[in-house]
């Protein structure tokens, strides 16, 4: 057994206990170092209803809000690298029809790309956009023309829905036409996808289609959700950031430097009580996804880990213990990594 495999076994122990206790159907953990060494471990089921299906390392997970950091944030930062947008300029530069009936006074027109990336806007956390209609084009228009209720800065899906629309406008292509690396996809093979929820709106167990209702209503791919990935696909992305090959120096700086007390451009920075645990370095960045996914990168150690679960299957309305599980996994991973 390699030393990293021993780290993986130690870090996976909390998830294995959660699966054994039937708090979550299945879990996969992946670890990778900056020099490319990786270790993978998995247990449980990809689906438990209506049929039971064992989980494998080749299964696709609905990454949920990891879409924000694996797809949307890198796309915005690449466009900035190309000079096609300025992070400190308003999103309205790319979306001139944003709140077009109140150009002089609409707050939304003053939101900058950097503010949206770091969730430093007045926009709400979420809105049931899918309840306003079935036409993706009309729902995009609704998002752009709505006068959003104002409040203090919060983690907001609306920020990233706007960023996704900006990407579509600047590239001239829908998000699900943007190329993704191997192991990442907007339309995975349903037969090899992990099941998520028995959706009350769609009246079926979701498998290979996006769990997030708003992303589904917007066509299946949006700036805040819609991306799927295998554990190797997520680790390949993390390795690119750890090694510096996956983004420009300017983009890496934007993703690592604090834009607020808790956020960078796209990512969350380590703060007391955050999902990555307390053992990691202060410069560690990470993000979670509602379906039960997460990715964390400790640049000081040159080490990253992803915990992928289907904690919303068959229902989100149960106590999966995901918050404590994520923290325990992070602390166990760092503790075992340091003790190698």
C-alpha cells in the first residue's frame, strides 16, 4: 500500500461510517498531490431506489455548485485573461440589456464581475426561478429584467446565473457547448450516473440529469449548477490548479486571494468552522455542492481532496450529517497526510 493510499483510508473512515449507518447511500474520496500522485476509495451505492446499484469509481456525480468553481469561475477568468472583460467593470458590459428598463438606477447594472464571483452583491441566495415558466429563454429574460430584492451580501446562486449568461453572451455559445476536460461533462451517461433526488417537481428519481431545479429550467446548464464529474475528472482539475498548469498566474491569484473575509473569486477561503475542517492551511480554498459534493485545495501542502456523495438520494429531507462529515474528512485527510 502506498503512503497516499494509507492517507485515503484514514480520511475515508468518517464517510465509510456514514454509509454503514445509512445516513448517505454512497461516497467516493479522491486525493491528489501536486506531483500527480493520487489515491481513490469508494463504498456504498450509486442508487438505492427504485433499484440498488453499487457505486464504482467510474460513476458520474452531479457536482451541483462545484459548477461555480470548476466551470464558471475559470471561464470568466479566461475571458479576463483575453481582455474580453474587466473583473472590476460591471457585468452590464457583457449584458447590456440587464435591467434595460431602468438603466439609470438599477443596482444590478452596477454589479462587477469580481463582486459576483466573490458574492459581494445585494442579490438573494436563491429564488425558485423554475416556478415562473418552462421556456429557458424566457426565464433568462426574467432573471435579467427582475428587480431583485436587496439585502446584505450572501452566497448567491443568482450571482453565478448572471455570470453564466455573461459567458454565453461573450462567447456566443450556450454553456453546455463549452468544452470540458475528460471526466467533466454537462450531459453524462445516465447509466453511469449517480442518482440524486426523487424530485417532487419532475416526479421521478433523477439520474444523469441536473438535480438543481433552476438549472434544469434554464436548459440543464447554468452558471451555478449543471456540471457532472467523475472523481478522476475532479482531481485532474484540482491537479491543474495545484501545479499551475490549469490557469494563468493572474487567474490563480484571483482564485486564491481574499476578495472578502471569507471569499476569493469563486472559492471559499478557510475560516473557523468551514466545511474543509480546521487542520488545513490558512490559504486553503474549497467549495461544496448541495448534492453532497466538495473539493478543497491546500496549496501550502500541495495537496487536494474531493469528497463526492449522493446525500440527497432519495430525498434531501433527511439528516445526512453532511456538514460534520465534510469537516471530519478534511481534518482526517490533513492529519494523515502530515503523519506520513
